[in-house]
């Protein structure tokens, strides 16, 4: 397959959470490391050394405690503020490199790239890879191909083959069909585990097998989305770069508590914090919401407690992004489903019926000009809070409703310092 003029490039941060932890802690270098989920319950990231020990992804920590201790595996609580900040720095480098960048996730981004006539494509991206590591400390793998789906395959090859030195160009990997024969259907970007199981039941085991099916059969098995994926595997562009992030239609914040909650007051604090988080996301994407739902669940592991979950949905007075109003609505919904005498282990707040702020239907009860003045005042308040919290750390200014001690927060007994977002946690160098 000849290389087309335009190439799709995937930059994938290697073992991202672990790599972030290693930047500031040399003790973790070349050692088995795992990063744990909320409440330190499950393994959500592994170093290559931990993978080599056979530690599975998503495994409950208590089931593998003996193996972790026996092999001196470092266990780290998730430090999402650190990971988000390092991700931002990586993405800034990519935006400086190209005007056509799609941030796909916290550790992945696509670039639509048109190389120069005499450009050494591999050298260009090896230099970019070197720059990312030098400026952030994050190792990346880079896949370059005629389509986004093939770029994803190429990046995996770059990650696993040392001879590629972190950069894989599709046309250099070998004959197109032969490379596809090395890719299992479960490893194809866009093919979930359930579809992978379905394909295997039809004796379709590799990406090559998938590309040999008729379009009609593919649509029957995988719908139109699957057909787009297979079309890309064949080498035809079907999924282009999305440089503009689309506003989300639903926003959720939820957590399991570090300890069971037995009082309405503590549950109100937790729900108020979740309402603050979804309200902040809503304001950042310049949207408003009209409906809000609150979900609560009792502890299913408490023998004296029935496993009960309840949800309540309320309609806001008018579409809004104003966090105090969202908190008030969340507390109202909570009170309608709270039952005294139970221990609660999890809660969530979900915003629905979201639309752009500049196209929201205003209330007929108030005048348009008055509504506009109130909205601008609310926007000014939230903008000021956002600027302060961005500079000085999340929740530097926070609603009184979320409380001060928050003893219910998830366990993070092994969390690393906020190296890049807190002055008190800056690394100290001793000469």
C-alpha cells in the first residue's frame, strides 16, 4: 500500500498513570507499579513490569494482595489532578506541533498530518516523541497510517516492538493484509468485548478475517459503526479528525464513599460536592441544564442493611449553569428519597436536558432583560471562581454546602503529592 499524502497520527502515552507517578519518584523507575481505583479497591493501571508478573487489569486488590506483597509491587492511589495536569502539558506540545489535533482521551490524541515532499516522516515524529519526553517525562508511542483505525493498530506495534523505537509507519510494517492477520478482533479500536465475542463465534478471529466479509454481513453483525471501522481497516478514510470538542449531552459525578454514611447531613455534603463538579463541567462547556437526578445506594456488604438503590429527578426552575441553584436542586431531590436508619455507600448526581447557554429557553415569568442581567452576574461569579481555582487549586473557593472535613471521601491511603498543582507539594532538591 503506497503512503497517501495525508497521514493520521496517534500519540499514545505509555502506561500513563504509572508514567505520571514516575516523573517525580525515581524509586518507581524500572519497578513493578500499579495504580488503584477509587477507595484503593481495584487495579486501573500497570507498569510493564507489573504486567509481566501476570497482574490483571481491573483486578480487586484484596484478591492479589499476596502476589503484590511477594513481588514488592508499588501500589499508588489514583492522583487525578496530577494526571490531568500532565495530560494538559502533553496536549499543549501537540497543539504547538499541529493545528489539527483531536484530544481523544487523557492519554491519547490524533493528528491529521500532511508531510512535506522530502520530509523524513519517521524522523519528524521521533523528534516529537523525544520532545514530549524531555518536556514532560512521559514516554509515548506513535502510530502513523492512512486512517485513524490503522494508526491505532500502528501505535500498538510501536509500543510492543523495540526495533521501531516508539514510532511505527503503517507502510513500513509490511504487506497490508499480512499485518492485519496479526491483529486479534478484540484488539481493534471500536470493537468492544461483546462484539469481539460475537465475531469469534462466527469464526472471525483477526482484523484480516473481518475485512474479508461483505459490507452487508458487517452491518448485520456490527451495525453502521462497525462498517466504518472495517472500511478504515481496508485503508479508506471514514472517521475524520474532530478538532472541536462536542458538548456532552449528559454529565455525571459519582463516588463510592470511603466509609458508610448514616446521616442526611453527610449525604447532603457528598451530593453537594458532586453537584458542584457536574456544575463546573457544565459551565466549562458553556451549557445549561434543565433536569437533575440524584442516585443513592446502600451498602450491599452490610448484613444488617438491605441492598437498596433509589433515584429522584427534579426540574430546575429554568435552564441554568449556576452551581448554587444546582446544589439546591440536588439537596431537594436527595431529601425526597433519603430513608433514615440505613447506611449509604454511594451517591451520584446527573444533569440532563443540556443545551448551549446561548440558545436556552428563558422563563416567561421574568422579563428578558432582567433574566439577561441575572445570567451575566452569575456567569461573572463563576468565571471569577474558576480563575482562582485554576490558579490556586481545585476547590480553593468552594460552596459551604460541601462541608469541611468530608470524612466520607474515598480512601486514598497511598496517594502521591500534588506535585504540579500545590505550592506545598513542590519537589524539594537538596544540594
